[in-house]
C-alpha cells in the first residue's frame, strides 16, 4: 500500500544509507551479511524502487504506478531475477521467463540445480541489448552470488567489466569469501547489519514465535532464520541431533547418522559448527552464544577437550560446510563427521 514501508523494522538505517548513493549509483552493488536477516527482501524492495515511476520521499517504491504493478506481478519487462533452479521452486520473484513443455519435463525429471549456471548469465544478453520499456533503468538481481559456478562467474565478470548503459546489477551474498576477487573488485559492497536483539525479539514475538530468545540465539541473531525454523518444526526435529552432541558416543554417532541421513547436510553441518563454536567459546571465556540452554553440557565437554583438537575440529567443519551441497553418500558423510566429533573426547585420535 502506498505510504506504508514494506521493509523489516531493522532495515531502516541501511535503507537511508543506501539512498545516499542514488545521485551517483554504481552499475553493480553487492549486498552482503548474515543469512536470515532479510537481504533478498531488502534488495527486492530496492530493485522495485529503482524501477518505480513515483518514488516516495523515503526512496521506497510507491506501489501503485504501472511499473510497480508489473513488478509485484513478477512480470516487469525491465527486471530479471537470476537464481538457482532449486530456489525457483519457491515460486516468488520469477524472472518472467516461460519454459516450453520439454524444458519443464526435463526440469521435473531431475534434481533442481543449486548453482547459477552460465546459460542463465548468457540469457541476460538479449535482455540488456534492447531498449528499456519504461524509458528508465533495467535491473538485474542475482542471488545468492556464491551460487555462481566458475563458468557463470567468468561470464558475469565480462558483463561487469563492460556494463550496459542504464543497467544496475544487484548481487546478494551470504558469504563474500566464496566469490571471485575480480567480481568483488567490480562491485560497490553494501553491508547489511543484523538487527539489535530487542528489535528482532519484538518482531519474532509479533509473528507468534514462542521461546523467541532461544530460537534467535540458535540462529546467530538472524530473525528470519529463527522464524523459518520455528514455523517448520525443525527445532523439534533436530532435538535428537543436539542431544547426541551433548552426550557423544560411537554408538550414538552411528544411530544419529542413520536417523538424519535424509536431513539436508548443510543444516546438520551448520548446527555442528555452531555447537563447536560454543564449545570453544565456553572453554576460552565461559560465554555461550548459540545454545545457552545447553550451558551445563557444554561446560562439561569443554573441560574434556584438548584446545588444539578443538581448533582443528573447527577448521574441519568449515571445510565440510564447503562441500556439504555435493555429498556422494550422505549417511557416510554424517557418520564421518560425528565420529570425528566423538574422537575429540577420547584419549586417542581416529586413525
């Protein structure tokens, strides 16, 4: 509705800072920050505002002009959203392209890709080589930027080196260290901050989330991630995994791997990474960030683990996170990860 902000309550300061760039807008902006804080929503609102024909005084889109009407119906001719096939299943923010029957059938017969492929980047060429429909800008949103495979990254780089006139690229990333340095160097980086805990907790309470403080802590202060987990019931489903981490055993590792072999590995690796971080933090400073309710278990385990082993485990779990999207055998991946975790608390390391 015109006059009503569609931004999340914690995004006002970031939005006002972004408006200062409007007079000399770079051809490529790279928005980055923690997952689950609303970056893609923020960028979508910015994209709509760039295309809007009657922006509000705040810089937000009016929501009622012809351009805004096209945008909210996901068929604006001067806007493209580029993202992996796996995210297209969410059904929001379509790039407006129509697939023929053969392509649809092919897509349905295989697992949707989690990468942004070179064909998706090349498909932008026709879009950028025609005049804009509303005599304004054309906008390309690419999310998440770290999903670009090598070929797609190189194709995008060529476009960023010689950007078409009146075209703005808005890239969104959860992890800058997974992007090519050459792409980073050709974008103006815009950091989006996590909300203050009080603001995030008030918003979660308004969404009906119970035990919002624990949910927010477990997601590192990211309110959208906390809301998604609360609504999906994932916290309850993952409780046995957390119980294993609190009381590790070899038998428990094998049973837990069997139980969770169909759970997305990225989810399990992220949970394990947060737990190991809390172990290290507990050992060093007695502070616990993610799982304050598990303080007793964490303190007991921290007293048993050698610091050098714990540091090695943190490095190893980071490496696992980088390959969790492409496991050859999920159950074996989980078993290996959990047995390595058990070895932290034994007198001898795994062979």
